[in-house]
């Protein structure tokens, strides 16, 4: 874009530092709009269907179309099953950066997540849709595909309820001889004591018993839960008595402490080696049966933490396979602990879905210097990261008389997992001072966010009656440019290069036989180039890389 003036070069620098008023402002909320200096090679990455823990990587290219380096570009994904080769990059002016995005699914669900790219002002943000499907190779859980919350819990209950009822005598025989027997030895889950036996009689002799993870007193010792091997464990007699029917918990003032387990006579804290196993057994019990006497509900948050903090061990897996063989069903939370993440509440009243969102943008947004009548765009990325729809309102705050913002007032809703690009379009119309315009962004249930935008002038007064169009080729340029005009210039003609602060950083003189200009001494950036042939002065832009 060129601007043409009659002012001499001495006047040009003075005008360069004036502020502007921005008019004709519009905000668009849409997908697929690319109208800023940050650009990405694709809007959507599709990984297809992958088995759990199988990894697929895709390269995306991030382009910097600006005449300046983009420093500190941040990248993040909205789901940890997508990982990045880089989370912080610098992209040189008029250059690009390749980033690898890997997908390694843990869940058997459809993934619809985002890569969020954020820059420092004024380059805005960008999002890339990340889509894929996770799949479990074990067909035992095929009915759980893409299910969440109550639907998932119902599918799991139906599956694991199909099992053999062994009876308390048979299940103990199986535990002591096979399920919990390693090298003819059985270990207490609470204190780690080991004893050599493989029969019920041997267990009695060694003072061992079968511990009910969900206390049998809560359901009057009824089958099938009374003899369900997935929540029965071998325990030292005194340790089992000490636990009694106390809930699990964190014990800070123990009255009993043996082998890493603790009790304060109100709650029982198993040793670390058993915390994750006990938690997953409790989730199994409540899913297959119910939360008898509301025993589980007060412990749920703690047990979630233990299940995550103490993952399934090889020893757990061996025991689980043996238990599945003798009983004919499986503990889904041992096979796939991530199921716990997809059920918000296993007992009691379902919690209110959490509302969360992220608005990615620079604050404040400073466009620096822009030319008169130049239109620039800024993109902010809005993502619903919660589990409930969120209502939003966007409006202008005290718009200036020179701006047209009445159409900006509006409300919209974003569903969980969805992303919207908010594209702010600005056109510089008049010269003014101290320009700042602001928008109010409100999400229902959250505090208001004020989005501020500022800009400075780089335009000049224009003589509309007499103008000369000039151009530079190539543009952007690295070494030399050739100047051309739509009329014959009066030679010699002076060419001045001004930086965005209005300072003349380079001058040269052209004659008829020489229109090439060497720009190798200029640093990378954007310049205003003024050509003065003694009659008129014309301005255009040059990007040096």
C-alpha cells in the first residue's frame, strides 16, 4: 500500500509519531478465518483410529508472515494425550517453524481437542483441531466405546456382573493356592508379612484371613459380593482386626502402626504398596454392586487420588489375571484405570458439571504503527475446557464517535470441547492522539475480562489531486530492490528509508540510468520508503528480511 504527500522529508518524521483513531471495527466469531501474521499449515489434524498407547506423530508448520521475529511463541494442547516436540519457539521474520504433534490415546473414545498457539502482541493466537479415536484391543470392553459418566458405568456394570459365584470356601481355596500364592508363599497386603502355605488350614495356622476391602458388615455377608475375589485380599489376622470396618483415610495421629499401615481407630491407612490396589478394588465393588450404607462416598476423592498416585504394578496385573481366570470377570479399573476419569461420581448425587474456559490473547494488544486506511486483524482463541456449555457476551466499552461498534454487542454459547476464534478487524481512518479501545468479555459465572487495543499512526497527509504510484520489487527483499513509478520521475530523485519510529535510517540518490537500490545494510524489519523528485513526494512500504 502506498501513501502520497507533498510534504518534504523533514515533515515525514514528525507525522510518523502521531497516534491514530481506529474506525470501522468489526468482530467476527467463526472458524477457518486466517487474517493475521501468524499462520499454520493446517486447521485440522486427523490421526484416525489408534489402539491404546500406540503413538502417531504429525508435523505442522507455523508461519511468521510478519517483518519481525516472533519471540516466545507458546504452544499447548488441551489434552495430555497429545504431546508436542516444542512448547516454546522463536520464529524468524518471514520464516517458519515445524512442530511435531504426537497422539497417544489412553481412552477408547473420540478425541476432539485443540492445539493452542499464542504469541506476544500484536500477532494474536491460533488454534488447530486435533482429532483421533482411541480403541482397546481387548474386546471385553467393546461396549464401553465412546461412553462417559452414567452410560459408561452402566456398560461396565453389565459386563462385570456376568461372573461365577465361587462361595466363600472355594474363593479362599483359590486365593491361598493360586491367586495370591507366589513361590508357595502368601503376603499380607497391609503389613507385608509373608508365610508359606497354600490351604485354608495353612492360613489358620499362620494367622491369615481373607480381608474384605469393602467391609462385609455393610452388606450382611451376602453373595456374590461376600465371595467376590476382586475385592478379597490375604491379610494378617491382627492387621485385619485392626482395620475392622473402618473407612480408608489419611491417618495423622496413629495409635497403631505396623509395616507401613496406620490406624487411629476411626480410619485405616494401608501401606503405599496397597493403596492403589485397594482404591481400584473399591471402584470395582461400587460399580458392580452399590455403595452400601454410604460407606464409599466420603472416601471417593481420596481413593481417586490413590488410584492415580499408585498405578497398577506387574504384581497387580498377575493377580488380576489369576482372579479373572477363577471368577470369569475382570476389574475394569485394573485393566483401564483411566475409566475412573470418565465417571465424575460413582455414588451419591452427581456433581454439577464444571464450567471452565480459556481465552488466549495478549493483554493489552498493541498494534504499534499502522498506515492510514490499513486494515489489520487480531485473533483471540476461546476454548471451552469444562464439561458444561458456557454463555458468553462480547461488547464494546464506550466506543469513540469515530468508531462503528454498535453491531458488536452480542451473546453466544460454546459447548464443552469447542473452540471459537474471535477475529477483531481494525481499519485506521483518522489521525488522533492517545488511542485505546476496549471490549468487555463476560462468561456466565466468571469475572469480566477487559480486552484493550492500542495503535499508533504511520500515515501522512495526502494530496488527492496529484499522486504518483511507486513500487519496489522484490518486496519483501533481502539484498536489492528495483524502483518503478507510474510516471516519469524528475532526476536526480532522493530515496529515504524510515523505520517505524519515524527515524531516517538510510538515504540514496537515483538517476535515470540507475533504479536499483542496495538494502543489505538495513536490519530485518518494516520500513517506509519516501521518493522525492523535487515535485512530489511518494511513500510506500518495504519489508526487509
